[in-house]
C-alpha cells in the first residue's frame, strides 16, 4: 500500500492522522468508495462494519485487514457525520485530498458503493468485495488473503 498512499496521511474515525505505510503494512485492504447520502451505501455499511468487527475483534490474532474509506460526500462535515454514525473503526482519505479523484479513476469507480479489495501493491484482488461479503460472509476473506501474497504472514 506504500505505492497507493505514498506521501499521504489517512485519518482515523477519531480524527487522528495515521501513516498509511504503518497502518496498512502486510494487510489486505478494502478501498470503500461510499457516501452518506447514498442509500445503497447506507444499506451496505452496517454489513461491512460487522464483517470488519468479526475479522479484527473476534479473531485471534486479528485478521490482517483494513478498510480505507474514500468519500463521495458533498462536504467534510457530511463525511465526518457518516463516519461517526455508521462506520467501523477504519481509516479514511481526508475529505479535501484531491487524490480521491485519482483513486476513482485508477479503480474505475463509476457507481457507489464499491468495495475494491487490493494487495499491498494496489493491484486488485477483486472489485466485487460488496457482493462477496453479502454472498459469502467471512469466508470470502480467506480467498482475498490467498490472492494478497501475504498469506505466509497470517495463521488462523
């Protein structure tokens, strides 16, 4: 993920700045393109929260997974409100970072919500993360892990 977020900072739900290199190292990363005004997003976000919580809080050791929210909200206030109301304790690209437009282009985001699962290099494992979580639940994570080239770093 060093390539994808190089030279940038991410923010936590609590507003703190986070170094992406540290936070995302050796993890499968879900790039979550979403917005609070989008009803399909508001429909899926609780499922993603449950998925994230089960992987990180109910698995020992915690699964090597992180979500980075890329907002399509209309303002920074909307983004923060959506994060506080509905999101898990995951990371986000700051609202005013113009890099979100590059990410949308790079990952061919034409509609939201979209959950793109990527390797450390930023290479796509699947752009159907939302569908896979809906259809398979936690079992889809094992497939993502195998596609992520970090399998050896995780034992379950």
